[in-house]
């Protein structure tokens, strides 16, 4: 017997499209792990699965009542629909009184159904609570990274923003690039290289944060030209973690960029206005806004 093959994929959005990462031999949804399945389904699919499970349970017990005439008092003979409605009432432990178990078989089936109904209700309640209580990062990413001059050096910058009303705490960022390289035997492959950030942690993150990587001789971006094949094959992935005090939980966010997303010779327009005192205003609508950096265009980095 041939093994059953599955495939799954993960996508990371970027300004120029999506980075699709696919795995063969790994199921996207594993029925042996129903908890993970229930938490990763979208809300429409989750509710559809609940309705399907609820209907299947009631139909199964309705057939048990239907196949034993006389097991339920006042159940119209030959009416599967009434047996289904009685099953719904029993599963919900409502018991309107018009129909009731009349034999030992009927009582036994009703007992089992009530027990399963209690488990189903408790499980559904728990899953819905967990899905609603999953923390959302709400960290915003600029549409394009920029490469501009900073302190006399070409510098890669990526601006992120806190989309929450309250400040995030203990934020940490990490960036890597996937470089297309060629081995001695001519095989092309991607190599993951960390980008050293000028500051990778931010203990208090209330408004915006611009991540910076100096492009020097030790940088994996050193020597790249705007529009070159190296830039076109480049992929960048950014991950940010922070603690949300209002949720008392750690939140995570990721973003992908391609080489085509990088804006050479550009800089971010000011998104935070400071009155010189104790008042600062961040306009998140300007998070992705860029402008020419006012110096010679950055071509070779």
C-alpha cells in the first residue's frame, strides 16, 4: 500500500505579493490533533464544522429512537423528523415533556445522549473561549523597507507601529534575509542570514519604531545594486514579539519583504510629531509614507 501524501503551505504577505512556503508529506489539518484543527480553522469553517457535528450527533440518536418503535412515548410512528427533534431536546437537556423515553432501551439511549450532549457543550464552550481569547499582536508594518543614508552609511530601515491604544512592553525584533547563492557544482539554493539591527529590543513601545541595519562590509546586503538580479532574488523576513500588558500575554507578528519591495534612496516621512514638550502624536496613516532622502540616490550598497 502506498503511503498517503499530504501537502501544506504557509504564506507571508509582502508589498509585491506573497512568499509561499510549501511542505510535502505534512497534512495541513491532522484529524489526530482535533484541538489544533479547531483553533486554526477560520471562523466560518469552525462554525460550519460545529453545525455539522451537532447535526450528525442528533441524526445518529434520532435513528436509534426511530429504529425502536415505542421507545419514546408520543413519538409519531414512522416520523424520523420528530425523532430528530426529540434528540435535539434530549441533547440540550431541555425535555419539553411532550415526548419522553418509554422503555428501558429509550432511557438508556437518552442517558447516553445527555452525557454526550454535556461533553459537546463543554467542549464547544471551551473552544469558542480559546479562539476569542487568543491575543492579537496588532503590530503594523510599513509597506516598503527603505535604504537611505544615516550617519554617512547606507542603512536599511523598516518602520513598524503599535496599533494598540496602549503601549507594548519588552518588544524584540529579528530580521533575516534569504540570499540566492550557487554552489560549486552549479546548484542554486537559498541561505538564511541574520541582519544585525542597530537596536533589536525596545522596552517601551508606545508609538512607532524604526528598525535599522547598517550596510557595511560585513552586511549580507553589501555590494547589491538596485534592480540587480541579487536584489530580485532576495527575500526578507521580520518577526516581532512584545508583551501586551492589557492582555497580560506575549504577542507575535511576522512580515515578509522581497527585494522589489525595497525603496532605494528613499526615507520615511515623519509620522510622529513632537511639540518639544511632553506631547507626541503618531499618525499611523503615514507609517508607509516615503520620500526622497534628499541626497545622492543610493544605487550601490
